[in-house]
């Protein structure tokens, strides 16, 4: 689970225990561990609800 460690007025984010998911129609989903990660405010993605049942249905590539 990703932990929000901090943020500022320009929406720069400091995330801990973060990971990236790489989606491929031929290879499924690969999860890449990033650890402590800083996201600049102008590159902040949209955030949404995490749905465990949808996540469990994805096939992860080791």
C-alpha cells in the first residue's frame, strides 16, 4: 500500500512504498517497486478509489 508522507501548496507529493504497474495486452500486468518517490505537482495524476476485487482479477507478471 502506498503511503502519503507529505505534500506542499503546489501539490508536490512524497510517496513511500510506491510501485508502478505496467499494463500489456500480451504480458498482463507487471508491478515495479519504486519505494520512496517524489511526484512534482505539475505531474500529479488523478487519484481514485482502489478496488481490491478489480486488482485481484489482474494477472501479474513476476
